[in-house]
C-alpha cells in the first residue's frame, strides 16, 4: 500500500527528531527504496552537501566530518577520528593528570588550527580551575604546539554557571575554530541537559567543543566520544646514533577510549611530535628498532672503497713501573724549573 504524503512527512519528522537526539545530523535523510521524496527533503538533499547522510538508521558521515589524530589504530577505533561538529570529553581521573589533559587538548588544538588558520580558540574555565591547574605557558605554545599566543583566548568565570553560559554562547560562534571548557570534578550543574545543549550548539555551528574534566569520574553525557588521558613515561631522546641516555624525549600520553560511537575499547600510548605537529603511536622496543633501521638504512660512516678496513695489529705491550718502586722516577730525576720547556711557563699577555 502506497504511503500517503502526510504519513511520509510524519515519518521523516520522527526520524529528524530521533537523529537530533542521537546527534547524527539529520538534515540529509534518504527515503526507503521506492518511496518518492517530498519537496522539503529534496530541497535539503540539494542544498546540503557536507552533512551526514542517514540511510535506514545507519549514519554515514563524510570524511571531512572528523578530525583525524594521525594514529591509524586510534582513528579506526573512533570511526575516523574525533567528530568536528560535536562535544568531545577529555577526562583526567586524578588531579596530577591536569597537565597531561591540557597538553593533549593543546595537541588537538594544534591539529585544528592547521585547517582553520586565522581563527582563534577560546579556553573557558572557572577561577578555581585556573588557580589549581594554571594557564598554558605562552612561549611553550609556540615552541611545542605551533600556536601563537594571540590564537588562544581565555575566559575566566567566577562560577560554574557563568562558565557554562559563556561556553554555550561561544559554541554557536563560527568565528572560533574550537571551544575548550575546563571543569573540575563532577558538579551537579554539568548534567545531561547541560551537555546536550553544548552538543547541540556544536552541531549547529559545525565546530568542535572539548570538555576537559579534571579529577572527574565518567558519567552519562551527550558527548559521543570520551577519552581518558593520563601522562606516560617519556623515552630518551632519539638521535641518529640511538637513544641519548639521561635525556627526556617527546611528551607522551596514555589515551583510553571510554566512550565512542563504535563502542570499540582500546588503550594507546601516543607521543606528540612538536617539530612536525603530529601524533605518533609508541611502539615496542623491537618495532622501534625496526622503524629506526627503516628510516636510516644507510650507515652513519660509509665504508672504504676497497672494502672493510682491516683491524689494526696490536702493538707491543709496555709495563710502566708502579709508583714507589725502585725503577719509578723520583723528584731528583725531574729537571730544575729553569730547564723546563717554554710551553710549561706562564702565558705572557700582549
């Protein structure tokens, strides 16, 4: 039996509402096979070319809808990376992880600014969080993340309710490349309704909103992705001759997927490369040695043209007499000061 226009419109309206709740960008909906499209849906399909397509309940996002981290295994587990137009959570379960959480967020900001050049990023927090964790160091922003100090704006709110209001208003602005909201603990005001509002504003503006949770436990939110970040031990600095003993290498993070659309678990150790501004996954010792040989297949010193240099023959072994023995030289055997060589005397100026 053919579907009437009224029933078809009702079905599409319900699908839009469900997709909005799930955060799947329902502006482009495809009708079931054989069913004609109404005028509104046809107009949406013709006008919107960069949104997610929903076919029979399966969301198929376009490649540009995600921010890839550059780590293949992590991006595959997140179905392409972090969603650009969405709320994403970055958790630190303990206070001592505040630096790692902030560093990981700045690394993601660096990746965003590669694509959105010229747009600033707004970092919002309460007075409590900035007193506890501090502000990012301006010189370190440029040296470690390639972020100019004027590209990172800060908004310090006296209370959490003010910080949430600033974040909601900023999340709808397309003049910002991203919005970062830093919260400490599990406050009651940051409930499911508040995160839904932030997620909806991010969807509307097409901009990412990162929710940094310091010393917080995971709880239900509207964010489709939750990453739990902690600091990882740094490895020695890698040189051409091998690891430099006693040195400190690149910043490292332990990233655990706490929530994602794919529901695939995973834990990764990532290193941030401040020179190339990319993430690298830390490999084991054997794999790291193999990668080093692959990157540097040519020996450091080239071989001689006639082949390998023969080892030098060992010479005669001389035994020097011990101090105090009859054969050892004494003070009487030393020449007087007048007869010493000229280079042992003091250097004259002029």
